[in-house]
C-alpha cells in the first residue's frame, strides 16, 4: 500500500486530475452507497492494489475505455494432477485481467457462501485454462479430490483503464477432465 500511496504522491497535478475525473466517466461508486461516486484517490489506490495482486505493474496512464466483456467461470477440472479453472471468453491480457478466489471443499448440500474464499494466483495453462494448483496447495495444503464442491468469486478488470466488473459469486463442482 505504501508503494501505491507513494506513486499517487509522485503523480503530476494533471495526472491526479485525470484520476479525479475518471469516476465521472465510469460512474463507479462506493460500496455502501451507490449514489456516491468514488474519489479519484480511492479509485487509484483500489485499482492499483488489484493490479499488484494480479502480478501487474501500476497503471501509469489512464485510457477512457469501457469495460471489456467480463470473465466468467466455466468449470473446475483436474488435468494430470493440475487443478485448473476454465474461464471465458478467452482473456486477452492486453485488455483484461481477473482475480479468482475459492473456498476449501464443501459438502454437496451446502449453500453457496462468500465466507472462507481465498485468493488464488492464476497461471495461464492454455487458451481459457488457468492453473491454480500451487496457489491452492499453499493456502489449503492439498489438491482436492474429484466431485467436490467449492464456493468461488471472480472479478474482471480492464488492463488499460481503471474500471472493473462487479464480483460474481457461485458454487461449482470439481470434476476430473
């Protein structure tokens, strides 16, 4: 957070003005009250933190673009001992990135829940598949067995513009590919 705050302070007045004006273009609001637009400073901190979490560098120049089509989760699968997520549409890293969180294994009858979700660093495998094996083992200690249910969340972000989708929550079964 200190890196991001220092980067904000290092921005020129013109650059800070662009960040302060961007919420008027994007319509982004604070979480608790959708009638209050987010400040440029808060948007800068929030968006840049998401970029760093995803392994990207800080966005240095704002581009006024709309949000690309958000990424959705199609499935969870096991492929030669790799825990993979299948997403779509196929993400173009020059346009969009996403953050994915998942729970520990749940019983079949358990209702979807937002609690217990842990962020997974995703590694591109091929096309729409991303490997979360190492992240999952680091957080939960094991790779799960097949036919296990999980709660998840996924959120998409524009790579070129500080704009992002709402969080999609769900529950999905893990199957062997």
